[in-house]
C-alpha cells in the first residue's frame, strides 16, 4: 500500500465483530496440526460495564499458523463474538496490531510456533482506548496524522504535469524509507511518551511530516513547522528508540523525529539571522 493511502488502512477491511464470513486461513488448513496452545485473549464489552478480562481458548496450531490465524480459528469455531481487526494478512495494511505477550506486534507476521508451549496472551494495543475486545479507537491518531498535512503540497507556480515535478532516484531515496510506514501504530504502543503525554503527535505522525518535508516535490514545510514545533509536536520525544525497535518495516521513526528536531532548530537560526526571510517561510 502506498503511503498516500496508508492513513485509512488500519480502519479498513476486517473489523471482525460478528459472524466472520470470509476469514483468514484456519490452523487446520494452514498446515499439519502439531499441537494445541492456550491462547489468552482480552475481552471487553463496554455496554456491559464489566472490566476487561482474559478468556482462555485451546487452539490447534501448525508450522505455518500465525497469531491472526489462531484468532480467526477462535472466531470461526469457538466464539463468533470475538472482535479484532485484520485485512491483508501480509504485513502490508497494518490492521492486525496486538500486544503479544506484552510486546506490540502484527498478528499476521508472527507465528504461534514461536510462543509454544504457551500460553500466548493477546491484548489490544497499549496507549489506546479500547472499543471492544482487541479493537482500539484510532480517531485520535487520525487527527494527529491529518494535522501534519500528510500529502504533497505543490508549488502553485509549477504545473503538476510539468517537468518541475519530475524526481531523480536520489531525490526519492531522501524520503523512501519513511514512506514505508503502514500506520500499524505499534510504535505508539511501544513509546513511553505516548502513554504519558496523550496529545503528543507521536512517531508515525512526525515521520509522515518528515517524509513529505524531504520530498523534492513538496512545498508544505512551512505549513507543518508550527505543528511540529508546538508543545505537543515533536518535543515530548526523549529518544528512547522503542518506536524504531517495534516497527515491522524498519522505518526508524526515532531517527525521523531527531531529524525533525534538527530542522526546526535550523529554522530558528534562520529566523534569527534573517528575520525577514524567516517570516516569509
């Protein structure tokens, strides 16, 4: 999925909250069953007023059974009311992020065999409000992402179809790695600052801003600067680096945030030395 379409990925496709219909591959179909594992799934029904609790399921697994397969098997065979998100099953859409034994990971990318003999504990992503079972509220993140203008802002004096928007491979490499973000939000669950400062833009949103600021076709850095330089922008980051460790695509949002800090500091110096030019940015 291209980064231009990434902002809707985590909300699309299979938010499973009823009869499953078409579903991910079940463990039995995936491979020869090698054993069973106890899967502890956090359940939560806000309409009941009850606190979240862990429910245990015995799930058969094979060599190729992913955690997402195990959840789908539970839904298809044991409890159709289990709610969770999934879509592509290929670590592209970013929908199936969960806490697996306390670590933020994609359910489709990790295998049950790596958690045998168990138990395997599956919980919703940390640092997000839970809507139901494993489904978290993505609206606050969507607002943060929208705030950084996550799209190309063209030069009004350059025709969109003209040669002025052509790009060399070297120019593309300047932002390519940051464009690999799939907005899975594992970095938000891993980041201790997101848990402490809920209004912090966070790793993925700042990375999106850096991605477009480094794009030779973009002219929106002046629009993004006040957002990044705000109290809730990039400054709450203490460079722990947990976001980069959690990223399944090797995007390194921690580095993106430090680059953004350097760019903001450079803009301060630019305004101090050349105030008129700085005001025009």
